[in-house]
């Protein structure tokens, strides 16, 4: 009983410190990141590799089961080849933004890609950085789900 009271006392004493920590990111920041992701999906579903790549930083990179791509131009070229299959469509099922700092965020995405070859489910992590007041995707890590 005494131990429980001590634990409760310590928790009570620390609660003001825990609640005063700075909240990272704003609702507007989260909305901007999700808007960028929506634009990526729209470009993907239009099979527009140039528009898709334009939503990434010049120095962006992508890592997936196919390998590593470095730079916007390489990513655009990759998607140009991928979009030869004009039946490809991506749809996000779940998304969650987590701010690491006020100008860095992770976007966790579970999505489904359908094409003439079937359906693929993926989990991806998009890294966003706020540069010159705008959120831009700087890295993508995509893992196939079993």
C-alpha cells in the first residue's frame, strides 16, 4: 500500500511537467503533409511520373523491394517505367503523421496497389521536411506486406 502511494505521489508530482511539453507540429502542418500525399496519389493514379516526382525534394530517395533510387530524376524515371501499366491504381487505407521535430515528420501509410498483375499491399514511411515554409517529401521507404 505504501509503495502504491509513493508511485501515485511521484506520478502526481511529475504530471505538470509531462503536460507542459511542447506539442510538435500543428493541424495546418499535418493537413499540408496529407495534401502532399493526396497529390502524390492523384499523380500516381493519372500515371503522371513528372507530376509525382515534382512533389518530392530534388534530393529525395526511395527504397523498396526493387532497390534504392536517389534523386528526383531517378524517381521520375522509375515511375515512368512503372506507369507503362496504365491499370495501376494506389489507395491509402491508413495514414498517420508523427512529428519528430517542428520541421520533420514521418507519414506512415498502409496502401493497396492494384494492377493487371493483381493486388499488392504495402506499408510505407514517408519522411517530410519543412523547407522554406513548405512540407516536402525527402524519403520513401516501402515494405511489401505479407
